[in-house]
């Protein structure tokens, strides 16, 4: 049975922020954001399946699906049901956050989604994405992990040049991953295998902030489409950043979080 590793920083507050990381990440990716937000809230970081300490060990892992992971995330969050809980999800973590908002909305006060895909509606799109996922999984199993990571972050949406010091630091952190685990994650939990939440997001009536980076054109477009269809969804473009805005412009990201969650800066 899947069991998710998590880390809870108890600052004896009535409010807890839950953080869900992206592909190849782990809960500790949020440490700089946690440090910036400080002790006026509690912080709960979760290692998603195949990442950090949440390893995929079950021999029946091939049967694991999106909603089972959402259930496991909910089981962790539910321990804090007597607190005001806000949810922050980045990329893959944001995609799991959609499921939490749909199935367990009563647990969440406000949600911040950063650069997360709402899902694919067309069968042809899904099939094409599955083919791409399989190619990525095969590369993970065949290439040296460092080579894969370096190529992954050269995708234009990340806006990370080869001489960027942040890229060098990312590569070092990502080398802690297991390539076999990542290949399973790619096959089990990609965009092609999640439900489409577009219809849900056109109707959701929960306070939600969607964040995208200025130079991540695909996700800026997704953000604007969602915001235009539903006035409950606020939008924010983070200047000078690509897909990972909390890495590339931490100050603006933190300010957006503070403003949306009504946190007073001390």
C-alpha cells in the first residue's frame, strides 16, 4: 500500500500551508519559501510517490492510479482538519491538487496552483502524450541520470540557461532521485493519465490563485483561459520567470502567496 512521507513544522498556529512539489522534486524543495513565510503559519510538505522518501515499492504498483494518490494526500491533510488549511501545488503537485479540490474541498480554505495542467480532453491528445511519456520513461532507464536532468531543464519553459547557477544547484538536488522510480512516475501519473478538470474549474467556487511565469507562454495561456471562465480563479503572472516561478522569482512568488492568503509580513 502506498504511504506518503511528510514533514510538519508546527509553529503552534491555527493555519497550515500544505505544499506539493513537482516532478523530480521533494518536499524540501519548498524550504526557501517556508523560510520566507516564517512562523506565522504551520508548514506541511509531502513527498509525492516516487520522490524523496515516498518510494514506489509495491509489486502491484502498476495498478496505482491518480485518485489513489489523491486519497493518500488527503489522508495526510485530514490530520489537520481542525486547522485552516491552504494548499500550494507546483506543476505535478498542482495536478494532484486539482483532485484534492474536487474530492475534498471541505478540507481546503484557499488554494494556490503554480504552472499546473488542468488535463487533456481529447483522446488523440492523450494518446500523443502517452507516447511522449513512454519515450521519456525509456530515456530515464537508458541514459545517465545527470544527462537526463540536464536535458530536461533545457526545455524552453524552464528558462534556465546552461550557465545559470540555479540550474547547477537543481542538478545536484535532482541527482538524489532514482531513475527507475521517476520512469514509473512518468508512466503512472503524467498529464495523459489524470482526469481533465477543465469543466470542474469552470464551475469551482473556491478561492483559487493560479500563478504562471512570464516566459512560460503555454501556462500563461492556460491561466488566462481559466481566469476568464471563472471569476473565483484569480491569476498572477510572475515577472522574469519560466515554469518554476518560486525558484526564479521567490520574492514575487512569496508576495503573491502572502497577499492571497492574507498573511501579514512581520
